C-alpha cells in the first residue's frame, strides 16, 4: 500500500457510521466521489455490504443500498465516500 492509498483510505468513522446505519436500518446521506472525480450526493436506505468483488480482494469494500436519486439499488466503493451522515 502506497502513500496515496493511505491518503485516500476512508476515515474509520465512515465505516463506523455505515455499520451503525446497517444495524439500526437507518438511511444515510453521502457525498461520493465518482471515478472521474465528480462529487454526487446520494441518500441510501436498506444498506448492506456488497461482496460481489470479494474474489478480487475487495471484501467489505463496497456497500449497496436503495438510492433515492436513481430509484434503484446501487453499489458504492467505501473509500470514495467523502462524507456521511445518518438522516433517519
């Protein structure tokens, strides 16, 4: 893991908020940096880990949830979440 990887690694509190929201079945609001660098704001409910990519070494590195913006289940890479808060 290089210095840039450490810099871009999500803060521990992001994972703690995700875990708390999953346990309590809460909705979260996130600011998410897409692969092209743009930031989008999303509200997610029914959050869980998406381990579709676990065979590639990404165990618990993605979450999935019902995105209110898109009206469908979406997957988000945790280390691209720039801010997070529980809203309900």
